[in-house]
């Protein structure tokens, strides 16, 4: 069974803003429009599908409030809109459910279409947290003012807190924690800024704090890459044709480094999905055992989730007690109802799986009893009994919190970093089909099960770390990983 990754909420942006050959760029205002009557029908379809199938649509937001948000969404469609504009309407409505697994994005066809509108774009990449924003990248690489580590206080005279709050409204997350939203903005600030505000500005007014702590204001132009010279086009084409057989170097999702000097193993897991995970974990803990490692650092800061079986496997190597996945895993019905015709084939597999694995309970609803009743036992072979340090942040989501959940009060486990984006109480995951809205062709993800990990916990927040380590402009400027440095300091003190 799979707990789908939270980072797919930004799938559209990851696809839309990858590098593409520079072609004539158009303004978003010129994007193809869809008639309001058709968009209204899409909203009504979306609303009906959620009511029939989503197990947590009223988990955080009462029905009367969700109905009000739906009415506002309908009222906002006063004229024809592009799919780009309509996506913001849908995203704002869905964000009120407060479910990080319920999100909207472009289909591959629309993604390809909207690459024509990539430029111009906001030129700064910002690290965002709370009401703070710090430059971590600038497309104008020779800019001597807005350099890495510069604190930005406003854009076009709007305070960062106001801008960020506006963008938060189109990003879905679990409950009331904003850390996931902060990390999503950090990973693609310029693209989210464009999604929210369009590209109406050719020049941006930036207020910032200079190196002496004084408030300053400067201007920076929207970025559009220069058109390649005619004589360079042939060279580029020839080079591309000759290098077709060269495959890009892929970044490893899982790594293990052992520092014998401090008797510490550093395990970085950016996902709980992918072939070979079990082999990697089994081999890693065998090496850790042979090396006599006393400290294990597990870095989950970029881990958006994945397979429950994989997160459970890792827990077995670290937990000192038996554990289960959840107190409750619940669905509204046994199938998938009221879906648009064009989504039948994509939903059939999920509906069949749901029919086969769920069981109706006396209290109502359909449950996955194995997750609710089965206790997993820790491994004895190559089990790690030393000091465990878990690094987490806003992007730690879904199955990552399932891994951490049984370890929260374990004596040899220390959690360091920021509050997770994934819910501490539970989430809506497991079987998440994609539904296509028939007129706009937007896709949205529809969770079919609600999972309560521990019913005694407070609802609405992420996993809170034992030791809070937040970002700061000084560390960003110098490229210091302050969370990892905090772990190393703890290990040094113990040694």
C-alpha cells in the first residue's frame, strides 16, 4: 500500500518551469480562455466528487464553511478564464480542506502549452519561513546588491508577510501547520509568484536590509533570457544531436556515509519510494552493524513520503518496541462515486483495490483492518540500538511521519529541525486516484482513505521536534547547514 507523496502538490510547477529551449514567450493574459459556464460546471463536478468520496473534506473545516468557500469559488468565475487563472480558483477552494494530499495541477498537455508563458519571471529565489524571506539565488548572477543571504522585506511595497500569505492560499497542506507551504515556496518561489500574481510587472521594487542593518530599496527587472544569436543556433543543434546518447546523471535518492572518527552513520532518504529501497536499507544496517556505529543520523528533510511498507521497514530497524500503523484507516464508501466520464479508466484500479481490501464496520464506513490491528515487531538481526537523530523539516511529509510516529517517545531517539509538514495526528492518503475536470482539463488528486495514527494526539499540527533549529540569514549567507551542525554538536558532546 502506498501513502502518496506530498511533494506532488507541486508537480505542475516542477514540470512547467524546467528548462526548455527558448522560444517566443507570450504574456499570460493572452493564454486561451474557457467560457465561464464550462468552468462553473467543473467546479460543480469537483464539489460533488469531493462530497461523495473524500473521507476528510470536513475534518478541519465544517460543512457550512466549505459550502461558503464553494460559493465564493463560483462567484469568482465572472468571465472567461485561462486554465492558469482557473487553477488558482480551484487551488484556493481545495486548500480549505487542509489536506496535503488533495491538490490540483496541470495535465502534461497543458504543462507543455504553458511553457510558452514561462518568461518573463520574478528573478529572485527566496528562502521563506514565517514572515521572513532571504535571497538564496538570483538569475542576475552579477547583481552586487541582492546577493545570497540578503533579507527581503517587501516586493512592490507589499510586505513579505502579505505576499506569502497570498501564495499560501493556493497551496494545500495537512492541518494548520504552514511549514510545508514555506518549503514549497522556497523550492520554487519565482514560479509560485508568477502563478499567483501573473507577469504584469517588468520591474520589481525590492525593499531589503543591507549589510549594516539599514533598510534600503532597489529595483530589479523581470528576467527573460536573451535570445540566442543566429550563428549559435546551428552549433547548439549540432551539439544536441551528437549528445543524444548521453544520459543525465541522476541524483541518488538514498545515501549512506559512515564517519569512523565520530562513529556516526549519516543516512539521507529523500523518498520512501523506488525500486531497490529494501536492498539499500538491508545493506546499510548490515554495514552499520559491522562498522560498530554508535550514532545514526537519518535525514528526512527532503522526504515527501512514499511506500508505507518502506517506512515501516526502516522503523523496524530502529524501534525498540512493537508498533502498528494507525488507530483508524477509514473510507466513506467501498467504491468511487460520481466521477466524470473521462476519469473512469484512471480510477478503476483504485476502485477495485478499495473494494477488495476494505471491510464495512458496525459503526459505519469501510476500514483497512490490518493497519488498525496488526503490530509489527522490531528486527533482531542488525537492529540499531545506539543514538538515533532524525532531521526533519517542512517537506517531511506523509510516510515520513509514519516512520517517526512510533519513535517519538523512544529514549535513544532525538528529533531535530522544524515542525513537519505531514500531520502528527493523521492524514488522508492511501489510494489517491487522479480526476480530470472535463472542461478545464485540470487534474486533482482525490484521497480515498483517512488515517488516524494516534487518536490521543492533538489534531492540526505536524510532528514537533525535540530540538528546534530554524533557518537564519547568517547561515544561509555562509552556506551553513545549521540543523546538521546542531546534530554534530550533540554527538560531539556525548562522545
